[in-house]
């Protein structure tokens, strides 16, 4: 389980375009999810940021901030 408070998120560093992976030591491109609108269309959203390291997916940030 992962929890983070609004005050912690406010103090977090902003995300860039890449992240230094603590699993493999390489840089990975940060990707973002899409928000599904009521009519079923997708809209880009920066709510959740993630990256791939090999076959695994890792959380990188929330609302443009590093977690």
C-alpha cells in the first residue's frame, strides 16, 4: 500500500521528462495515463505518471510531482 498526504505532495519535486531508476540505474521516459470521459473518449491527464523498467511498470509521480 502507498499513501501520501497533500502537504507531502505540495513539497515534492516536480517531475521532468525522465527518471533515474532505482532498480536498474538507467534513465527511463516518464509516461502519463489518460482520463476516460463520460462519452468514452480519452483525454491526456497528468494525474498519474509512470515508467517502464523492463517488463515492469512503476509509479513515478502524482499531479506532476515526484513520489
